[in-house]
């Protein structure tokens, strides 16, 4: 069977569960069992454990580690040096029976140097700003900045900030419209 994806010669890749047209760059270490979808870009110096599931069209920028128990859905962007913790109660040489699961939903953006504490979900198309520290679940279509990350507004699927966040209907310059029901934003 021919390989329909690219692996840089310096990468260590122990899985063949990689989708078509994905690219794995220099000095990556991807363990056996990891699943990487089609058209992904895994940049230099990334580490991916064997029980990680990555969807299609995901970008993982330089120096990111993805731990067992993580699911990254389609169209997610993870900025350089973003950090995902893998244990809510870490101790040296203490191993738990179950890992803390982290879910990054479709279309979400995790900014450079952001930290996502294990056991949380980042919602669909949510935007986590550079350097933010996520310590709780993040709703769909929301923007978060700071340490700890604080709500800063709503964001469109296209990535633009939505104006009039208190309105019952939010319109983006791209033409998409969202309904605001008690602070929960969904496409119309």
C-alpha cells in the first residue's frame, strides 16, 4: 500500500494511521496507535501519544505535545508552544487508572503559548487567545483571553469577532448570522 502523506526524514512516526495529504515535519515523535486525519499539518518538534485522535485539516504548530485522552476534531488550529496538561493531579511516578480527557471541538483556535488544563472541552469555533490559561469548559463561538482565561465576546466561524454581543441576533461581515439565546450562540 502506498503512503499518501509526507513524513520528514528526521521524524519518528510509529503509526501508519495517517490520512491522505497530511504532513509531518522535522523532529516529531508520533507513537503507535495515534490517529491523524487527512490534510493535517503537524509542524516541527511535536509529540503525539498513541491514544490521541486528530481529525481532518488540523494544524498543530511547532513544539506542541498532545497526550493520551485528547481528541482534536476537524479544522482545529493549535498555535506554537500551546500546552495541554495531561493530569489534573500530577505526581512523579504516580500513574492513574484513567487519563483526564480533553476535547477540542471542530474549528476551535488555540493561540500561541496558551495552556489548556486537562479534563476540559474547548467548544466549536471557540477562540483561545495567545497565552490564555483555560481552567474550565469553553462554550462554542466564544473568545477567551488572560490568566485564568476570561470571556471576551463572541466569534464567527470565519474567525471575526461578532459585534453587539448582547443582541438576540448577531451578524458577521462575512454574512453568517447567529442567534443569541441567554448567552449561548448558535448559527441561524
